[in-house]
C-alpha cells in the first residue's frame, strides 16, 4: 500500500450519492491490488443498508444502468462522464440448492454486517473492504495478514459450494506468487469430484487469466497438484514422474521442468512487451511443449551410455496440446499456433550447420500463424528451464536462427506465395483442375529459393509451362 486509494472523480460522485441511502464499501480485487501496490483497474462497490430501488434511483443520473439481476442486487453503471463501468451491489446471502454454478439461492440482505457480507467471498485477500470516506480498512477475516504472508486461504466453509473457486485459486496463486494454505488445499481435495459441474466456458475464464496475467505460473500448477485437481487435466498430470536424463535435466522430471520453463518465460525481457493474445499463445505453448514425452520416453543407449530419451516427443505433443486446449474450452484460434510451436520447439537442435535460407523459409511456413519470433521465445524458456544449468550454446543457436529469419524478413511473418492464379490467367491459362498443383509447385520452388521476386517467379512459371521467355 503506497498511500490513499485514488478514485476517479465520477466514481467519487457516485459514492457520495450512494452514501445518502446507505454505507458504500469498496470491495474485492481493487482493494487487494491497492494493498499490493498495484494500481486498481476495476472498482466494485457494495452498499450496505440500502434497497435496490433506492440504489438504482441515486445512480441513474450518472449514466446508463444495467440491471444485471434485481434478485441478485447487482447494478452496473456506465459513467456518462468517463465511459467507465462500475459494479454496485447489495450485500447478499447465498445458499447452495443444487449442483453447478446456477444451483444457488441468492437474496440481497441490506442488514448484513461487514463480516457476514465478506464471508461469502472466496479468499481472505478478496474479502477486504475499504471505507472510501474514512480510508478505514475493514478486514474481518484476516486478509491483510494473509497478503503479507503471501498465503491464499479460503474465507469460510461456503468456499466449497462453488468448485470454480479452486481454479480461481490456481490463477490467483500464479498472478500474485501465492502459496495455498494447507487447510484450503484439503478443502479443495474434498470437492475434487465436483469439477464436472463447471461449464467449460468458466474453466476457460480462469485458464485465460493464468495464461495472460501470471507472474509465476508454476504456482498455478502447484495449486492443481496440491488440491488433486491436476487429475482433471491429464496431459499435465502425465508429466509428473516422467523421467529425464539428469545430465541434461538436473532439475528433475518433466513436470518440474515445465514449471521452470513457464517461470522462465515470464522472466524473459521480451515478455512484458507481448500483447495479451501473444502471451496467451506462448504460455500454452510452453505449458504443452513436452506433452509428448510421457508416451515417448524410454531408457535407451545413446553414445554408449544408457539414458532417458524421448524420441519423437515434439510431433507427439501437437495433438495432445490441441486436446488440452479443447478440454479447457480455449478459443479455436489457439489450436494451430500452439500446436505448431510445440511440434517445432526443437528446430534449433537439428544439425550444427548454419541455417539455410530454405530451412528458415520452410520453418516459418510450418509455424504459421505462429512466427519464428514466437518460437525463439519458447526455445529460450525451454533452455532456461533446467536450473542450475546455463545454456549459452543453445541461446547462441537461437540467436543464429532469429538473425537468419530477420535477414529474410520472416521473423514475424510466414512467407507468402509470389505466384497466384492471376499469373496463370495472365499467361493465357484457363482456370481448371491443374491450377492448384501448379501454384503449389511454384510455392515449393519459391521456398527452395528458385526465385525471390515476382519477375523471377514468372520466368520460372514460363519455363514450367514450356512458354517462351518474356
């Protein structure tokens, strides 16, 4: 905490209005972030002692209101002054009435005390409130102490009523470098069987936050393991206990290696400058990069010594990465780039010679819609995920690949065909079944370096068709 929580002027005006009918409190993640020294991005307000109609009446002059659910006591206000959206709610009682996230009876209760209202929140660090007028912190469940200890602890036994809270704990631990309290881990294990109640879109919502917001993603995997929820993600669970050659991987099994790689990814200098979409792709690619090892790892002789080796694990990992993304409800547009990065993550190990222009062009094509720049970050995370080993030779090899890609203007894009159907038409050919084979052959020749511009392509095409030179 670095000083008073700064509030936007339009929100302060709304709080002043709400104060006339009740007791507004800032609650949830915004207060947590402020206490951690992180500028809050979202502001949630709970108003005690008011009814829904009165709250709606005093807030309506500030902008458009979306009555999310009168029975839930939630009101979204889009400020006319700034366009920002603020969530106002009434304290409410919740009771479990059936399976799933909809199996709750919810009733606003303006008379609830601060402690009672906070008890329905998931973790103690999310159950801290702030009086926006006095600056007083209201912390009936010890959230500040848990923040100081970097501990994620459930607020009450009601935690078990919503299984999504386990996955929320997974992404919160990764985002804020938190350790799960033992009693919370035990409670999560007790409800591991309720995972099937969760709609896949809610599962994805938590994994997406893990992928795009983590500072120490390994903490998220640790939560899944400690709670027994790793079993619901078999592609990850299979990594635990899969051995690796200790000379090459002194850090331990594939699960431990993957944890180190994920943390290494977020430590790369380029990571903060990546867009959220790119971070998502890279994080899942690193998570899945060794999914193929459990099925391919064998004890075999290599250079006269028995070693653990995983031949073909790159190719085996592509389909498993896609299966995992489907399991967690990820958008379909993640499948292709993640799988491509997984399948090609050892491209820098193939041979010790310089990267040829042809090999770089073909690699860029195989990766699309991911890029060689993306692959370089995955490779660096993989190389750095073997503590205490340093990998200067591997990083030098990655540098060579990146430089070769930049020289061909292929670091952040795949090669595009120079010859298209219109070129065939211009040469007097009528569209037909033979068009596509000719275009495909032209692209293959382009990748092999037979030509590098449109003029060269046309010359190649005329020769292919048996036409006189232009």
